C-alpha cells in the first residue's frame, strides 16, 4: 500500500465504522433544606475527589430553599438536568435525597443511570425536633412526608443505592434505615456522631461507592 508522506494508510472498511463515543461520568449534587451548592463542608471535598476520579460534578442551588416545595424542586430538576445515562449519579443531602427520588419517579422507564448516594435521607422526621422548630416547619415538611413515592418506578432507572445515616441525627430517626432497605434495596451505613452531616467534612463511603460502580 502506498501512502502520502505524513498520512496514515486507510484500511478497507475502516471508514465505515463510527468513532467510539465516550460517556462523561457525571454527578448531580442536590443540597438539603436551607442549603446551597456549597453549604455543607463535605461538598467541597466531594467535588475535589470526584473530579480526581474523572467525574463532572454539577451542584444546583435549588429554588425557595428555606421553604422547599416538591413541585418547584422537581420542576427545577426537569429544567436543569441536561443529560442522563449509565454513567450518571445523583448525590443528595437530606431533602435533596427525596428530590432526586421524586425526579427519577417522573422519568421514562428506558432512562438508566448508574446509582444514587443519599446522605441523611428521610421519609420520616423526628416528631419532637420538627415540632420544636414550630408550626411553619411542620407544614413545610408535611407534603414531603405524606406524598407517596412510587419506588418501583424509581428502581426502573437504577438498583444501586447507598444511604448514609448518623446515629445521633436530631432530624432523621434511624427508622428510616429499614424503610430505605425495604423500598430501594439500599445498602445503609450508619455513622457515629455525625448528626445531620452539616459539619462533616469527609464521607469516604461516597468515593468507595463511586469506585465500586465505575
């Protein structure tokens, strides 16, 4: 075969094969009630470590964060989540975990993602704590606790779930452990003395999960 100097030879049939398409590993990070995309100490650590592993991390500032409304948060995700595939993860904190679940519930069954990590997830809050916070807090929380989620639809998109709870969280009782194990088949890790993970700076189990499923 004769080729021009500086040019690669063209092999018969090669030109008929399309180039390989590489899917970017992506994390959507959803903060909790009253938070932001930089509100928790472990957010910065997560972004740094995830990028080292080749992930693009997209953190949102959710709407009306001090008075979160299901429809507003899910509508925001529908508008702002631009790409979903088998290399996509959702990582949520507190009410952000519910937002991810409720968003996944709305998707077509053929859309698949890699997995979800939920930090301090809840469907039930500590009754005494939220009552101490006042009636307004109770009313904001009520729809999030009482509006059901179709977990079977959620699991059409992934079956890889990690939930991380703390044994002294003032808001999230450990009864949520059994709930997420039963409804999602989630692996649940209980950490010691992390409260609601607001002051936590490092959660190595997240990176281990990403490594296991990457």
